[in-house]
C-alpha cells in the first residue's frame, strides 16, 4: 500500500501588488507561508480590468533562483538581457533560470480582456546559484495534455503522470512536478509523487476532496492553496462542481536561504555582493 498524502493546511493568500502596480494574490512568500522549500513564492494574477495589469513587470534583475510563468488567459511579452524575447500565450510556460544574474521584463500584450496566470519562484541549490542564465519556453502546443475517458484532462508542464505523460521542462535540482489538472463532475484521480517531495495544490476553480476512503474527507475550495503532507500518492475527487487545480511538487533543498528583494542566495554576504554586482552593471 502506498502512503497517502493528506491536506495539512488551506491558505487563502494575501492581496497585494507588484511590478508596476499589477494586482495579484500572493500565496507563498507571505507572513503566513514564507516559503515551502524549494518554492519561494507563488503569485496568482487574475483580472479583466486592464488597470489592474497594464503596468506589467518592467525590467528588473534576478539572481540565485528560477521564475516560472504560466498563463491561463491573456498574452505576456518577455524580454531579457541575454537577448531573448517572445510572447507567452494561454497554456504556455516560461521556466527561466536566473543563475548568476539576468535582467528581464514581462509586459502585457493586450489592453483589454482577462489576464490570468501564475508566477512561481523555485530556489536553486548553492552549487547552481551562479550558473549561466538560461530559460525553457514552451508554447501551448508543446505542453502535452493527457485526456481521460471521463472527460478529465492533465496538462503536463513538468514531471510525469501515472499514465506516463511527461512534461517538457527539465530540472535536475528538484525534479519538479507541475500539473494543470481538470476533473469533470465527481471524477477521481490518483497521482504518485516522490515521498520526499514537498507538494501543494492551488485550486483554480470548483471544489476538490483530498484523501482516500480510509481518511476523513478534506475539501479545498476555489482560489485556495492547499499544503499536502508527505506520502507516495495523493487521491483527488471533484465535487459536483468539477475542479481545476495545479499540483506542484519538488525535492526540498534543505539549505540556508538569504533574500534581498530580487535576489535569493545562501548568505547575507552573497546578497550584498549581488546588489554590488547589479549596480556595477555586471549582470
């Protein structure tokens, strides 16, 4: 028998703004949940009011971690100091490794309509903090979608489903799982995860029961983050409302974390050096 994961805690997140006034909900990186190793931050932005997102995220630096941008609605143009530029479309993902330092911007490619998506910050281990910047970008057509007979589906960004569908993103440091799962009314799903990985759910819409028949029913509602216990498998069941949610997991690094705005290193001295390098134009 595989050990089953359960719901440890439900977190509604904190309303805030970032970039040039983009309104969002911060779910990881708050007073309630500072981090969930190796995940440093999770933001959800969602608005059909252009004034809530039109300012975007003008050019800014990063060092020492990775940013993951995943869009559900709208379009976002990205540029970086390595000469990369492109447009992230609904269902597309950019997994950027800042490494030793990069400048980048993410700006809306629309002036009206719904903009909805996520940005996740993933820590890098000490041995990889100063690697060369890089990124993996995948269009919606490059993200495999697993279809189930009951109408459910899984878009696989990273990791592998129990039926063997594998996502395109590669990360040797935390071996991540990043799944966008849609369950039809009352549908069930089991997903295996490495027992040592930290895992969480973000409910995009609908309602979800977590745990098997031997556990007390635990329900997670829309626009809520759910932290999962350790275990080898997690079982989901949608309610009559159906459910769409992200399932994200990764190997914890178990290293010291020092933060300074857009920089995440292992020591305060490394943060001071990051600011010095940035101001000296060494990014």
